C-alpha cells in the first residue's frame, strides 16, 4: 500500500475509533452482527436445513428469551462462488459479555439442552461430517443519530 493510501486509511480508522470526534460523527454504533459462513456437502442440504430449523432455531429462541440476543437470521447464498459458503448464520446482540457472564450463559445453555459439554461437542462433530464452518466475522451496525 502506498503512503498516501496508508495515511488515508489510518485517518479513516481514527474517525471511527476516536471518542473526540464521536460528538461530530453523524452515526452511532448499534448492535453487533456475528456472521458465520457454513458450507454443506452435496446431498446433505435437507439434513442440515432440518437441524437448523429444529435445533439451531430453538437455541436462538432460548438466547432471545434470555435477552442475550435480539435476533438471528439464516441467509442462503444463492449464487455462491467456489470459495464462498452456502449459508450465513447471523446472530444479533447489543453488547459483549464478560468471561464470567459467558460461563454463566454456557451453563444455562447446557441445562436448557439437558446435555453435557462432551455430548454437545460430540453432536457438533457429527454435523462436521457434512457441514463445514468457515470464518466468522463480527460486524457492528452503524445507525444515524
């Protein structure tokens, strides 16, 4: 990257991060959007869709009832290129949690699922035979003030 481009990139990054300019900035940070790309092997689309519709949605609804998330989506990548995921799983939440809160939520989730961490890992491993989790990105909604 050339020096003028680098300087412009750093200046733009500073605008988003600098509290001093936050008063003048026309937008304010909103919810976080965690987006996970998932690829599904040929012949297993229905199998994974059934798991999503039953288990994943039930888990997300539990998290929503607890106030941990505000929403979720499953997006189908209709025209996926060779290197792109088939699906995007999106979870929307308003704040990061502490390690202690994360542990409390993990235990509450295990109790809700009525499974041990080992059982949940084994089930995830079974899905790994046909579904492949790619990268996860964390985005933040920017809302007009």
